[in-house]
């Protein structure tokens, strides 16, 4: 799948969506294109390339470079082909002696203010200015080089990933426009006018600006003005392989541009179904962790976590792990063994792991980290709509008139989709934000929410009750939709429940901390504002009533007819790259692939036949059950792949106690993560650049992960699991990840039509993909719900038991930020730390003042579960009574404070609500001191293992 | 009964001390217990006579000028309040040849009325056009304007009626009327004189435009260096609102029209209509490409009439007296009158409103009185800093869009700047590039880099380096700018440059005969 680095045709201007065709003649060739296309676009479609510099088809036409001028029969002058729309019967000439003169004249001006260092320039051979100078036949610059120029302009190297060299700038504004149109951040502008016009960011440099390092400007730059430092270092890449980002649930396609086995840069793939050529700072730049010095590439074993590690061969490591599992199986029984997969694993890795647990060990003790993030989504949407997945494709948002964001922060958590959403908002869609905190969407350049429902943490279900009340009592229900598409009885019950006076905005306003009139207005807007779409995140799921809230969301979407077409829907924004996929792959203790319950005899029979082993009909242990059982002495061995429960799961001390109680903890990861510090076997994993497989994003899009370099650890992760299985007496014979996907497709109806071959052809595909939908399903539930009729559920608000009191008067809620990802194992090992070197506690000025806390002070945060210390950031983004932090750095101990309260249906932890007290302190907490000591010891154990003397 | 004394408040008069003169007259009248009514009128447009004081007498208005505060006592002594003789006497204003020879249609009231007095405006035939317009359908109003032959007076000379018709037929919930009052051409001031001397005629013209195309909101984008116009316009707009000439129900007709003055951002290029719209939207004054035309996608993306002050201020008389009346003035396809602004090296500078067809020579000699310096007039730049320089041999060209176009020149906004034989035309050519370099918005390459390179190459020409090659380069650059620029700023800079080279080659050290080839 190696392709040239410039593999895409640039049409110069975006495609027109018109259905009307217009026929014109370009250089004697007749061509039909959609009305509204530019002449330039039509020319490229006709195989004629018109010189251009300021035009590129990811941006609206601008008309500034004046290279693309053409002659049109019967029209005066020389119109720019990028800004002139096609018209029926036009006769266009793109090459005439006069046009050649004008183009050469323009190019002569450009080069009169450009350094003549092509041979030593980082983009030599990959530069549009260079190409155009050749195309127009420029042979001399008669102005000389002693005139005014910008050649001495100072380079801005402040950004860790790219540099800005104004001496090479041709002021085409592509960077400025990319920042505005594609990313929507408006960090760049042109400063000054005339010859003094120059690209400017912020007051001093890029790092001082609003720039979010998405890379759109760098990608848009036609010269070496804005360029990746990695290209400066390594040179222009040789070839490109398309793969899928391993960060968030947007699932961006990237072209890994390579030189041999060296990744030179990651360029968001223009044909990426989820990202359409856009990226964020993580996917675009933060991939250096793959070659970070902390990476462990040799297997290690040890008897006790108090021992130093021993480096061993793969065979030894696998044999040791298998023997321990067998020993524990014999000693304590199969119920004492389980596996945890991660949403960072590929579908194929998750599949083979759950297969190993179910078929080889004969238990259903397999769970995945979706347990602690989106398990309520799976439950709630299955119950109401019939499928555990979001209803829409991302592009659907471009048809939304009202966007309702609940407990999600797309510009930080899902930045590429956030940019698409912002584009739609700039086009005029209305926005409702329900969040305790003022996220960027509430107010940012050219975006302002119509309603910010600043509810108190933990009151989501009261919010949905109030909104439901308005919908049912103000006649806003789409009754014909409900009658045709939903179970009427369930609707009536829900309607009568919602109509109760205690569910009115007025009754709930105080509990929510939101004015009743705002609740009413937001509900009316959602129900009557046209196509209304809900986007939600972990602010919905990570609550004691997470599943209730998901069902409540589905209720209002069904009641208002906002399901089953473009522009509407219920859209969970998945946190990690493969949350959807890991759930689809049967990694939950109660479900096989495709969300089929283990107690279903037919499904079990299918898998028993395929796998040749008897399977258990009893759901296995969930992660918290495994931990509890470990502490009780009943759970002894854990195979944990890519997941770091010691950092990401709630009540860290409970987790580590459980890990300490086990006899064999096998961790498969790139790094010595927090969980690995409690491990007995360490299988070094492969990074996403080193393996093949698939990820499934938040819109059910299955995208290929392609190996671009040899695994530093020696093998891909699925191979490790297969070897372990084989060592346990159940040979897994796969030659390639594609064989695993074929098995998944054969056993899973919604995946029936998926294969690597199809992904090569289509780029990606959204499940269900079967005979009926061979190219996938962008929008679900169009004619009927997957469960047949949509079902309403009563969603009674029950306040969480995690309440503030005199001792713990503040509510802590947690989230994440743009530059860091989840537990930070990857992003902390990149230059992204330049933006976020530690987790801080956001606290409102009033609460800070009450406690004598000043910006940057050390503050102790204590809850019923534990205590930690971090620095204070005083901000009005949080409301009084609420504090906020992130959990990207293990030493912050954010999860030392969070409790084991969890969702009633799925055990998803209540990360978003913890009652705490905050005080000014002078030193780190006891937990942090112990953590530091323990970490030092464990790192030392690894270093000892690295010493050759110890290996022998 | 008190005697009416007129002292202009036009900023050209103010810059010559009109406020002091007015104060001196008030003080003197008080001291002498003379009952006068001091009226601050607009300027009659004879700048060499400013401050020109007028007194209303039984015979008509009598003028004195130029008056300084020191002259005031002697004027009273000479009984100027009753038209008494004085060394500064100019006789009856209406009989002053400069004024008598003009055809003042657009400027009919300027200098005569109190600019902020709505009563005065109405007493002098004001708002008759609006009353007529309210009886017509939108299409009928547009037809009157189309029939009048009025073309955009900002310089592009696009037929106003056709532009309005486009906006009328563009379906939209909101449309706008934008008045381009960012008058920035050197040597031009007719917009300012209208706004300071007869603001209601502009307000009325915009209101009629609103009725004609279905626009309910108007903006006057006013040059930031016109503080007096700003105050006068705002006061007049207030009065018009109070009297029901603006607002949600104009004269009880059920039609709405709101009007607001916006101060410009101080850039010449914002006089270009698309960068004006950008600026009005609060953005950088960057030129937009066309199409889409502002008439289809203008201010905030809505159909918008963008017209110059003079175009809009001419609409009331067209609606008052009919399209045919206005059309009867002028020649060829240039119908009606043009307010011509004389400036530069002339004895008599000021505003001349004449029907199209008057020649440059008549303007320079009969109105301008020849050069101020007494030396022969060698070159005239018509149409602002981007207009061509005309040599004496072209002075008999009539003021007509097409006739000027034939000699590769432009009428533009009607500015006429005269230079005597002391002018160095090579410096003027360099200046054209320099002006473009200073004012370029920086969007398109030919203008952004070309203007600076043009200056540099002209420096080489003027210092005698590789003259032939560098003149050839200036010509090639001019061709690139002319054909390649996004807007008229870069696109017209070659007019002054090439006309200077072609008509005055000797100033560039070139052989006249050679250039003629």
C-alpha cells in the first residue's frame, strides 16, 4: 500500500454539491461539472492543470496569487479561474501567450522576494512555489535582489513540532484561512498591509498565540514557510502509507509519510472518512512516543513485585506466563483468572483476547476499559434503540440546525470533529451546551452557545426530566413519528411520568442550579429548531445514573422525531480510538461480538462450533468485580493488554491493593505503566505504527491500521496473545490480522461484509456492513429501529449518594485537555508536555479566596477515598462549589480521590462527581510520597533487568 | 426682523477660519445691537473666496469674501448687512460667473440652505423625490433611475438603475443600502461638500434606494478624516427620524428604512466597494473577488446596493423631476451632470457641476482661471491618483466617460488636478507606485509586490541605470498589474505611470520619437 507522498489531486477549490450539471469547454475539451464549481475545479477534472498558489481544495477560493488567470471567450480581461464559477457553454483558454506573460510577471514578483536557497531548502522537491516557477517558465528576475525584501525575517521555532520562516512566505493566506475555515481557531492573521503584509500569530510567537497546533496551517503552506521540524531534520519523505490514528474516538486517517522505516511526518489523509484531511496536535504530531527511550522491547518476568525484573526471550516469557496461568487454574479454578483489554487495542487484538479467555480458560471473565467510560452508552442505546452505538456519521452534523452538547468537550476531547461542529455553528446552527464548566464551545471566536445550562455535577437526569417535561407538556412531541416508529405504550408511560409536576423545570431548577426559563427555552429550541442532534460524552456516562441519562437522551430524541436521518441523532463521542470497536468485539463479560448475550444458546453454539470449545453461559466478572474478588482472595491472575487500571480506574488505592493481592499479573504494553509496576510478566507491545488491524471510531467507522515499521518488540500484539493461547494448549493459527478480521466477519452479522480487501477499496466502512449494506451504514435506524420499535424508559432522577457536606463541601469533576490523552502514557512521552506538564486543580475565585488559595499554590484535595496534592488554577470556567482536574499524569493521583460509586446498570464509575475538600498545603500527600518511592523502586527494577549481567 | 447672515460651516471654509469669522460677526452684531440671524450654510464651492459671507437682502443674497475676522468691523461699517459696498464685495451671489455658468442639480441646495435644518431642506424642494417615490412601485422607482441614465459617480460609471434592478430581483429577507462615503482620491471633495452642505439629499436618496430595492437598512461608510461631516450627518439623521422621514414607518407609508453612519477605518482601499463591505462587517479591509457581485452577496452576504455619495444624492432630483429631465443633460452615454472638483495648480479651485460634455480646457481656463503660478499648465490628472495624466494636446477632450476611455484616461470621481511646467513626470510616475504601495491591501501579488518593485525600478530609471531595460520592465510590470490585479487599485496604477511615460517621455530621459513608435 505504498503510495507517493503527493498522491492526491488538488482541484484547487472545494467540490460543488449541486446536482445540476453544467457543460463548458476548457482548452477545447468539453467537460460537465456540477453548477457552482469553479473553472479551476472543472479544468482539473478535465485533466488541465492551471497554475495556482493560493488555491487548494480544502479552502474556499481567495483569488490572491493571480497565477490561475484564464481567458474566457466573450469576456473582458483575465478572470481568476479559482473564483470564477462555471457557466453553460463557456469557452475557456488556460494557456495563451498573454496569460503566459502575466503569469511570468507575477512569478517574477514572487521570486524577487524569496530566498534563492532551493537546493538547501527543506521542501526542495516538495514545494508548490518551485513547481510553479517551473510551470510558468520563469527564467530571470529583472528586479534584482537588492530591493526591499523579507529575507532577513526571523524564524519562529517556538512550537515544538513546526517552524515558521517568514522569509519564505508568499502571503497566500492559506495558513490563515486553514486556521479559520478548517480548524476554526482564528489564531492567525495577516498583519500590516501592502508589501508589509505578513502572517502573524499572537503577540510574540506561535506558542504565545491561540494556536492549538492542529497542523492545518503547516499542511496548507505551499512553501517551506510553515514546515514540520521532522521534515527539516529528515528531509522530504519518500512514500506514504495510510493508517488510522491511535488517539481519540474520532478515528482520523493519516498518511504516514516515510523514509525507509523512519516516519517523517503524519499527514491527515485527505480521503479520511472521519477527518477529511484535518487533524489535531495529538495525531498530527504526538507520535514520537513510539521510539521513546522509555519503551520496553524485551519481555520480562519476575516472581514477586518486590523483585527486580529479569529480561527473557519471548519463548521463556510466554512459557512462564502459561505455566502460571495453568498453575492458578489448577489451584484456584478458572473463575480466578480474567483478562482486560483496552480501547487502545485493535479490534483483532480484543477479539483474540476475549477468545483466549472464553475458549481457552472457559470463563467469561473478560472486560474492557469501556467499563469505565461508555458502558452506559452500550446499555442505554441497546435498550431504547436496539443497538449499542451512535446513530450518525460525523458528516451528519453539517445538516444539523440545533446541536445539543451534553457532558462533552469536543474541541479538547474530539478536536477534529469539534472543528467540523464549529464549522456548522459558524454557518448558523444553534447550540445548547449542558456542562458544569464553561467549555470552549460556550464562547470562542465566531461561536457562542445560545444556552449554556450550567448544571451542578450529578444532576444530569434531573436535566433530562425537565427537558422531557417541557416537550410533553408544551405539545412539542412529534406524535406521528412516535406512533409509527415507537412502542406507544412505553411512550405513554414515559409521557405521563415526564408530565408530573415534580419534573417541571420550575421544580428542578434549584437542584440543577439552572434557571427554569433557560431549561424551557433550550427544550423548545431542541424540539422545534429543525434537525436537532445530541452529542454527549463521559459527562453523561460516568455517573451513578449514567445509563439512565443515556436512555433519557434517547427518549427525547425519539419523542421529537430526531432519529433516523441526517442532521439528527444520538451521538456518543467515544473517548478512545477503539471504544466502539472493543465493545463490538465481545470484550464485555456478558456479550460475544455484536452484542449477543452469552446466555443465548444459539450464539453460544455458533461460537462453540467455530472455536471447538465449550463456552460458559454465565456472564463473567466486570473489572470492579475482578478487583473486589482479588481483595477477597478469589481472583488471582490477570492478563491486561494496553490498559492501565492503576491510573485510569477510580479509587487508585483500592486498585493497587487488588493488584497486590494477585499472584500473576501479565501486562502487555509499550511502557512500564502504573499497572505494570504490579506485574509479574511484562509482554512488550507494539505501537500502532508497528502493526496491522482495525479501529472502529465513534461513528462505527472501521478503519485500517497499517504497519509502517517493524515492531521494535519483535511481534504484533495479536501474535503475542496467539502464542500465549498456543502455549496454553489452544493453538491460534492466524497468518495476519486480516485472518482474524475474516473470522470476526464470519461470526458477526453486523460485520459480515467487512474485510481488509474492502477496507483497501473503500478506505473505511461503517457497520452494519453486510449483504444488504455492502458499503456500510452511515446513518442508523432510518426506516425502523434496530430493535423494531423504539422503546421509551422512565428515567426517575435519583440524586447520587456522593453528596457535599461540611467535611467535603466541594464537588470535584474530571475531564481532559487537548494536548494530553487519557492516562498520558503516550502524550507525556512527546513534546505535548509543552502545553500541559502537570495536572492542575481548577477552582473558582470565590472558593479560592475562602481558602486563602492563590494561583499556583499547592492544594490538598481530599475525599472519602483519599488525598492528593496539585497546583491550583483559579478560573471562572468552573462555577462556585465545583472544582475540576484532569488525570493525565499518574503522580497527580486524580483517581486517588475518586470513589467506587458507579452506574447502577453497568458499574461505570462516577468519575464526574466526588465530594472533596480543598486546602492550601505545603507538601505532597502521603499517597504521592509512597507513589514516588514505589515508582523509583520499580523503575530501578527495570533498569537492573536491562543490565546485561542480569540477563544471563 | 433679524437679518440673515450666512457663514459656511463646510470644512474647507472652516480651515480658512470660518468659525472665527462667524464668532467675530456675532460679537460685532451684539456690540452694535444689530439683530442678525447667523446661519452656518454649506460652501458654494469657490474656495479662493472662502470664508465667503453672504447676507440676505431684498435684492437677493449678497456675497463678501474672502473674509477674515479683521474685516468684520469694516464690513459692519460698510453696512454689509444691507448689501453695502466693501472692498470684499462680490455682488449678488447668484450673479457670480463661476456659479452662473454651472448646472447645479445635485448641488442645487449646497451653500444655500442650513444643512441641518429639515425645514430649510423642505422649503428648497427637499423630499419631493421621496414623496413621489412613495407613490411608485419599487420597479417604477428603478425605472426612473434607469431612464435617467445615471451612472455610478464613484468612478466605475456602472449604470445605477441596472445595479438597483439586480438587487431588487435578488430574493432575500434582508437587503442593504451602503453609501460609499470613503472619499479618498486626492483632489476630490464633492462627497464631503454634499454631506456637510446638504446631508438630507443623501438621506433622501438612500431612503428612495431602500424603497426601490426593498432594503430596510442603510449605512454610510464615512471617511474617518471627515469629522465635520460625521456630526452634520448624525444631526440630520436624528432630525429625519424625529420627523418620520426615517424609521419603521416612513411618512406613514408602512415602509421602513433605518440609517446609520459608520466611521471608516482610514484606508484608501476601503473605498473599493468589496473591501468597504469587509470593513463594514468589522474585518480587515481586504478586497473580495467578484463574482459574486455585492448586488447579490454584499454586506453580511445579503444583496446590497453600494453607491457613491453623489450617485445617491442625485436620486432625489431624478425622482422629483423625472428621469427624462435628468437625461436631457449630458452627451453620448454620459447623461446628467458631473460635480467636477478643480484642484492643484489653478487660480480658482472649487466645485463645478456641469453637464457632461464640457472640455478640460474650459474647466481649466474658464473656471480655473489658468495656473496659480502663472506658468503654463503642462499636465492634468483626472480621476484621482489612479487616473491618467493628460497633456495639453488632450485638453479639448470633453468630459465624457467614453471619450476619456478612448484616450486611455478615466473621469473617475471627477477630480481634476492641474500641474504647471515645473512638474517632473518621472517623479509623478514613481509617486503612483508609491501611492499604490502605501495603500495596497496586500491581498493580490501584482499590487502587493509590484507597487514596491515599481518604485524601485523608477528610482533606477531616474538615476539613469539601464534606462531602456528598466523602462521595458516598468511597462511589463504595468501590464502585469493592469491585467493581473484583483481590484482597481493595482489595476489602475499603470494609468498614471504609463500616461506619464507616453506623454512626457522627455522627463524619463527618453526620446519622444522613439516612445511614439
